[in-house]
């Protein structure tokens, strides 16, 4: 049986703290924790589990959201074909992820971002880099990777890395004009 740990909400000061780098060599406990974050995303993607445990599905989860201030996060994004069958999955469980390169071009979600740690409504565009390269140790493949993300995947990984620095998506929304178009940005 999967153990569901409670999500730390944005009302808790812990979510604003900066996470610590995980020391190498990585322990089996740290690798298992990274895989747990990925498994949580899989578990919460099933409607019956959401109903039974009062969960919301997510595409990313960072360690601080479960109360552990370590630089560990996971993303799992399912992409479907027109006939609603699974096409492919973007999936990583990073330890010490770091953005090592990014495009100058920005992007944002037209529908705005959401977060498992945020229950309140925070509308507006969240500017993110349209392309990022992330380097880190992937617990799924058990190797160091350098991965290029673009579009929605890039937004998700930046959102999770922000959590490791105590930043929430609504911190990036323009307070004076939340829906101000970002010139030249990729709208998703």
C-alpha cells in the first residue's frame, strides 16, 4: 500500500525555506525519496486515489512540499494521442537539479499555473524561460543527466526548482498587471 504523505501548504513558513544540496555519494534513502516523489505523482494521477485520499493530481513535486528541505524533485507529465491513449511520458526524479542554460525567450501558460501547495486562487501569467537545460542526478535511471526541456515541460521543471529555493509560482506574477502579455513570449 502506498503511504500518502501530507502536502505542506503555502501558509507554512517551511515552504519558503531554501533546500540544502544533497551530499554525494547519494544514499539509498535519498534515491528512494526521489523515487517516492515520482511515485506520488503516479499515485495521485489516478482518479480513484484522488477521491479516496482527498488528493489533487500533479505533474511535479518537490521535496519541500512534503516537509523535507533537500534539493530533490520529480516531474511526470503524461501526453495523450487524439484517441486518448497514452503517447509518451516525460519523467525524471532529480537530485540536486540545476538549470545550466536557458533561452532568452520567455513563455507562460495562458491558463496560469497551479500548485499542490497552494489552495487559494492566484491568477495571472507566470513568466518562465521557454527552453532550459537541467543537469542533475536522475534516480530513475541512476545516472547524471543533462536534459533539454521546452514548452510545458520547461515550465514544470522550473516550477519545481523554484520550490527548492522557497519560491512559489505566484511570486512571479506581475502584481500591477497579472495578465499583461509578455512580448515575444511563447504562449502555451
